[in-house]
């Protein structure tokens, strides 16, 4: 039986010994997975999901400079030269040279997500690290799964309780679409 919504967050990396996306995924009350901040781990996750895809996939990761959540509308077919937590580098270059330069999110089906509000802002730049990488790979490999990426701010910029409230609103809108 397919899972209606699967939520993910990333584990620790760099300055984020406690990644807020992990805390949010663990506390959201839905099936969740915490992903290692590693390209091979992201590939294994996407490949495993392709065999048993959820109906909807909400991927989350931390955006170091953010002060509110960012609804990512576009996954870009690019990866930077920054090493993952295992020290591996997959770029710079395209994620998949056979795919188009951009793929549109499929989870954000109705208008509230495209409008900035006090809880989030729309974004078309998911970066060039693991957030964008897993977002692009998921959209490529899971064409029948409605997929989106939500960047969350550091807990110092927006307390986790406020982030949980914003995530609850996002999930309510996702469920109703």
C-alpha cells in the first residue's frame, strides 16, 4: 500500500550538528526518513523509493542564511564542487546530462504556495548541494510522485516551534490539494 506522504530531512553536516530539517521530519507525525548528507545515500534513497514510491514526497533541508521557510519550485540539473559528509564530490557539472536543465516541483499544486507570506517565500534556487541534488533526482526518478522541496531556516533564525507550526500549515495545504 503506497504511503500518502513521506517526509524527509537531512542529518548533521558542517555547522549544523543538529539539523532542523531532521527535527521537523521526526516530529511531523507522518512517515519520515532522515537522509545522510551524502550523494551515494541520496542515490540509494531515490533508487529504493522508485521500487515503492509514495504518493507525495516532501523533502526538507536547512538553508543557512534563511530567516523563514522557502518553497522550492525548481530543481536545477546542476551540482557544485562542495564535498559531502563522506568527502565525495559530484561536481561541478550537471546531475544528469541526459535530462533538461530544470524540473518543476509537482507537490505545490495550488496558489498559496506561490505567494510569499509570514510563514514562507517562494524560491527558484535550491542551490547546488545535496538539497537540490536529491530534489532533482527524486523528480527524475519518481514521475508519478508529487514531489517538493522545503528549505527551512536554522533554529537560531526561527525557533523550531515556529517552524513546526509553519510545517503543519504546509502539510495541511498539501493534504488538501
